[in-house]
C-alpha cells in the first residue's frame, strides 16, 4: 500500500535531495515518519517534525520532505522517544520522483514553547 510519509534533514541537504532523492545513511537506513500533532508532556502540542528536528536531532533549521512510499518494506523505529509510534525505517532509498513536497522549518515554535514552561517554573 502506498503511504505518504515525511523525512527530516538539515537545510544544507536541500539541493542534493532534489537531485538525488533520499539516500540511505551509513547503516543502510532511511528514517521516515507520519506527521501529526503530539502532546509533549507539559510543554505543549507540537508536530512530529518539530520534535524530531528540534529535540532528537538538535537542528535549528531543517527541511521536511514529503514522500510516497510502499509501506510493505517499512519497520517501526524502536526509539525511546514520544514520537516512536509515528517513526519508521526504510532500507530502500527514495528516488526524486517520489518526493511530493519539501518545506523549510525551524525550531522557533519549539524553543518558545519550552521557554514558556521554564519561565513559569522559574517564577514559582
């Protein structure tokens, strides 16, 4: 079954991704995820892309690549993260023609959400 999933990458990979698609990492894996909103403890609600880019990967600016893939080759990514139910591993690269969109994101919303909670805790 064809599924729309997403991939996070640093902004500097944009041109390479447009040209070559999404390549496997050195371990032969490609990480994908479902985009949805997730309640992140007491810090607020964030998109999966924000949590992966800002919290897991520590990126400031990033791109979100939307792709169409066959889900039969995907496995769940067994990570100890709140987004684990939405994360997958593919062992196949994704050709440029499978890319449906690329958007640029940043961690400003995530950082501001965290600051609000820390400020509240600090002022108690």
